[in-house]
């Protein structure tokens, strides 16, 4: 931004705690993207993935903590999600 020759690679991150429910989100979390989820406890504990062209672009971890760096790595790698039959 100020003339440095390094790429700007910051990935957006936000979090919130709502009573007994908390989440951390990273990357492109946009309802216009394809969405898939993996729940350990339905609508309480799990991860919601935001995809473009089958590749993870963002993730929201619900009641799962300290996984932001792992999610950032999946996004940087351009990791894909297998197609689900119920989608």
C-alpha cells in the first residue's frame, strides 16, 4: 500500500458471542456463494463452508474454537469440498 513490494494477503476475520452460541468466520462469507455445512450437533456445533467453483472461499466455525488458522490454510490452498447427494 505504501510502496512496499510485498503482496497484501490479509484475510478478513470476525467473531461474535451470542449468549450460548459463538462463532468465528474467516475469508469470503457471502450468502451469494454456494454453501455447505458439516454439523457435529445440528445447528449448534459445526462448520459452514462458502464455496466458489467448488473451492472453499470462506468458513464460519460455530461453537468450534481456535480453527481460524486451519480454515485460512484451506482457503489459501484452494481446497475443494466433495459434492453432497442432498444438495
